[in-house]
């Protein structure tokens, strides 16, 4: 067994499933079957990964009942994505998690500007410069339907916060401006990649098959 020490507590897991999927723990997991592994993630985020390792599926509530539950799911999946990247799990895992994240964020639902701010803040934190997730965030900001946005009552602080987040992040600002220009002046720029290309935000590259080739496609 391996004791995985997460930010919010410990979880004991079978060493063999983890050893087979990741070389990152190295000698801590190869010398014996009783080891500790410290990860900068949550227990639930790690559990999503471990269920996938054992059963080949991503499990989360997928409720979309309200914005609070939507953010809970988004936080869980973002933690799972970070866990997969930390442990250098094969791309099939992070790509499938990415598709689940896209499924939540791009869901055709009316959101307030404050709710959009919450989503932008979380995705910006998880997906750094030059990542597939950062590309999706910018694409979604530029190309999502404005009719799906409901104005907040009040002072417009949410809109100001979104602008501030974009402005203070050089990579995000550059991408945002480029995509606005691309979206306005080219026909190709108006295409929503998350709808037209299942692999647009995947990390598997040209040399590996997409996990969705098995028939699990984003809808």
C-alpha cells in the first residue's frame, strides 16, 4: 500500500496500480510496498485519478444543478487534471478530464458575469501559459454566446475583475487579443474548436491515439 498525503488529508491506495502508471514517485514506490507520497492536490482530485487507473472511467457528480455544484465539479476535475500532470500519467487521463471540463464550461446555460468570473479565475490558475487548457479558456471567452450572459445587478465589479485578470496576465492578454482579431476578420476564427475538433485541446500529440478513438467522444 501507498499512503498518499494530500493537502486535505491522507488516502491509502494499492501500490501496483500507481506504480504501473507513473514513474514520478521513483524509488519511494519501488523499494517496498509501504511508502508515502506527498502530492499538492486534494483527496477527491487524486481519487478521480485512482478510479480511472482501476476502472478506466472518470467519475464526478456531473449534476449541473446550480452554479455552486458546477464549481464543485470544476474544482474536482481541475484537481484531478493537476494530479495527472504532477504524476505524468499518460495523456489519455488528462485528455479525458479536459473533455469533462469543457463539457461543464461550454454547457449552453445562462450565467451571470460573476459566475463567468469564477470560472475564468479557476481555469487561469490551473492552466498556465502555452497549455491546451489556456487555449480553451481564451477560445471560450472569445467565441461563447453573449446571449448566454446575464448581467449582474450592481456595480459591474465582475466585468472589471475579468478585464483585470486578462490584463495582468501577459500570456492571457496576448492570446485574447490575437483571438479577438482572428475571430473578427477570418471565417476560420469564428469556428468553436471545442465543437468541431475533439482533439483540439488534447495533449496526446500526433504519435499517440486519442482515448476517444475507443468510441468515447465528447458530445
